[in-house]
C-alpha cells in the first residue's frame, strides 16, 4: 500500500517555544531582563561548552542550547577576570541560541551583561547538569521529530497501537467504539498526529480533541464520561494499520495472510491488515484478532506460516 501522509520536517524551534513547552517540567527560570526569545535552536541536542571556554572553537556546536554545569562554572572562576571576560565574550559572539546554567549556579554580572548585549537568553535550572542534559535531549528529539497527520481513528488494544483507516463512512468511529467496549483506549479520532521518534512512530491527538470521538447520527461523545479515564491514552506507539474496505472488495483481500502487507509512514513500514466491511461482520472483533495475531508474530509464532507448513507437509505425504 502506498505511503501515507505529507511529511513535515522541523528544522528549528525558538527559545520561547522551548520554554513554553518544557520550562515548567525542567524547572527553568529566565534571568531578567529577558532577551533573545526569538533566537532559534537548530539542533535537537544540548552542548557543554567546556572546550569553547578554553579557547578551542573548532567543531563548536553553536546551534545547540549551551549548558554551564559545575565543571564550566568552576573553570570560569579559576580564570583571571580579563581572560574570563574574553573567553565568555567569544562564546557569546558565536550566535548561540541560549545559555542554561544548571544547579542554580550564578555567573558574574559582567558576564551577564555580555550575554544581554548580544540578545542571548540566560536561563537557570536547579537540576543537576546530567539530569538536565538527558531530559532536555529527549524533549528536543520529540520537538524536531519528522511528523505527519493521517485521517483515521487510533486506539490502544491490549498494548497494540492500532490505526483504523478507511474512506469516509467506512465505520472507523463505530469500530473504535466496539474496541473500547472490549477494553481498548482511544488515542485520537479523525485527525491522528504521527511523529517519528527513535525509529518508532508515536501517535497522539490534538490537545483540544483528546478524549472526544464523533459518531454519525449521535454526534460528539466524551469517551471518559462513558467508559472512564482508563479509556483514554495521551499517546501510543503505532504497531498496526487496519484499512476498512468496502464489502465489494471481499474477494480482493488476501485470505491466508502468509505474506504480510506493509503501510509506509515517515519511511517506516507498519504491518497492514485489510478488512472488508459488510453487514453482520463484527469489525471490532476482527481487528482484535488481528492485534492478537501481531502479538504472536512478534514472539515468533506465525499462525498463517504454520498452516502453510502443515499444508505443504500434507501435500508431500500424499505425493508419496
């Protein structure tokens, strides 16, 4: 099946966007007066500028957030005032996006003035340096992750993230309700936001639409009100794509499943199952079976392959 969704690559975020998204969780405080919020972070990682402060700027990662921890602060304090000012000034002249000072350390007012003059945001955090580095890197990787949006309904069924797709009126939301009644949880309805993080596809809903599902003839329903908070997931890894097909395609769909189809999203191939929708067919139950079959395949048990092997053995026996 052809690839789905228009790819969107994120090449930068502003310092202000970083603070708005992660400032609370990372306990970030901006030093006043606040300047440089419009500066761009262009790489999804952080950098400790120890070598730069020693005067070595070859391969300096100037597009990243710069973090001053115990080592950098101690080094600066050991320099004579003139050298310290010169090294710090040269660091700021490299057009860095912002400075984060870990463990609530302080730097001299003279150095603060240098950063302000060059419109560089100074941020402090009580976090230990490595704790901030690790957490910030994870969050930046998510911010810079390639992303796309697909029309469908995303659910978590017994630990398997299932994206239900199909033409308008195919019964995606009704099928999702059937899965919710079997213990599934809703991730997104109608518009599914997908990002590629760490070689996996992560799905979520737009914030304002989380927990809501539209059903033709009934309207918008609040899933938590009907099925409880456990029926909602803020995000889920995508494991399986289900394409709901018209009943007229019943004879066009693979019956044995020996060769599993794939659906490509953001350069990652996801197992695909095509299910014809017809009166009297319990589509939700069929998707449940497909999800459980995928779980078995992951631990090395392939039901279709086992059947095919038995069939070949039977044919071989009859041939003798």
